[in-house]
C-alpha cells in the first residue's frame, strides 16, 4: 500500500502525523499528487462524507482600517481601488442573510474591517444578528478583529455560534506581514471566544512568501488551539497592496497544502477560502476531495466565481451541498465523529 494510504490509515486509527510527515506531504512530487489527494479524501470522508458546506461572506465594514496587514486591500497602507464604507445598517445585514439562504449557504459570515469593534458598532451588530436569527435558519460567524471579553460575551448572547480570527501564518513569519499587532494578540482573541462558549474558526493565508516550515507550524498551531473550522486562504495579490507582486503558488502546491492541513487536522471543517479561483484555477474541483467547505459568491473586496458555477462544480463531482443544520457546530462535529466511529478504514 502506498505511503499516503498508510498515513491515512494512521490518522483514521486515531494517530497523529508528525512534523516530518507533514513536510513529506508538502514536498511530495506532482507524480504522487493524486495519491496524496485520494488519501486525504479518505480522512475527509470519515468526518464529512460527500457533503460540502457553503458559507456566504458579508463585508459589513470596508476599508478604513488602522492596521497594516500587507496582504489586505483594506489596510491603512494599501492604495487598492476598493469601496470603503462604515458599518452597514440592519437592512443590509438582513439582505445579506436572505442572499446567503438563497445560495444554500448554512453559515453567514459577517466581517468588519478594523483592529476590533467599538462598543457602539458591536451593539448595532448584535441587534442586526438578533433579527437575522429570528428570520433565517443560518449559523452566524462573526469576524470583527480583536475582541474584549465583554464583547465576546455579548456576541454569544446574541446567538453568534462561531467567531473567525485567523492566525494567518506561523508566529515567526507574522512580523513579515504585519507590525501593528502580534501573533499572540490573535491567539488571545481565539482563546477569548472559546472561553465565551463560541466555536472558534481560525485559518491561514498561504502564498505570502512563507516557508514550508511556516505552513506546517501554522497547521500544528491550529491543531493545538483546537479550532473547529479552518479557512485556508491562498493569497490574492491585489494591486495596491505590499504583496501585489508575490508569485502565485502552483495549483498542485495548493492541493498539497490543503492535504497537509487535512492530515494534521483530520476532523476539522477545512474551507478553501479566498484565492480559490486565482490559485487553484482549473484544479478547484480536486480541492473538494480534501476540503469540505467553500465560500459561495464574492470575497471581501474581490469577486468569486458565479455561485451557479460553484453549485455545478459540487454536483459534477458527485458531492452534495450540506443542508441547513440545527444546533451548535461543535455539537454537529461531535455527532459526525460518533457517526463515523464504525466506518471501515477501507483497506
Ligand atoms: S486584515 Fe483586518 S486587521 Fe488587517 S488590515 Fe485588513 S481589515 Fe485591517
């Protein structure tokens, strides 16, 4: 049996991949790519069968950010040609929820630029979220930056099930792309939302110039943080950002990075996030064998492919859009683990 299937067996039997094994995945050759993807699929199937979770993004506040994240078109140092606006009101947030449901997304991700929300912004958003929860069967994921403990508590009380705050890369590489906050600030916020009883979502941006070792360290950091959901972004080199000239990864390299993330975090929701169309290009469908979630429609300041193309891709691959769920996502993930306890290892 090929080494990648043996590695899948190890993970499916409850073992953990080592740093060297993770490096082996990232360093494997294009000739082995389909075997790596097929082995990662066995792990993905254990927890998520052939379901694909759809998430819909709302950029609730755009630009105007005092931070200097080099990958971001909304930072204070970016000159990107984007629309900038303060917090959207209730109607716009509700319209976004309607569109999310229309596109068969189960999670509505409300994102606001900035270091963190003011108390006024948070109170306004909490009211909007209450209306969304009253009217739609959607999981809410908020992404508002660095939080204070009382703000996390308010979001929990408002019905926010999930909070996203990406580690983005390794601790060592972080000062190479942001100087206005530290890696530890991000980790603190992830721990804060966990303490508030909110399901943590945290991911990465690959393709910023980090080493393979940085990619592996970020995957193991997310494992140690025990986050429930991991968005894997691939850099979109946006004109007007310091990273506008960064080289694209190859689509094969993107698949290896996704597979490494799956092997290190086998039971977690792994999403192909921003950059899917730009970096995976025509290999996007293969990514579904590894990841179990994608964003449908547009990203924060860049367009995604047409939702109909995403729906068609899922159908053409023989996958199925995951239907709306009830209950908190951690409970669902636990149910998934229980459900799959008896699944054969497929040897
Ligand atoms: S990633 Fe967030 S914190 Fe960083 S510049 Fe962009 S909006 Fe601001």
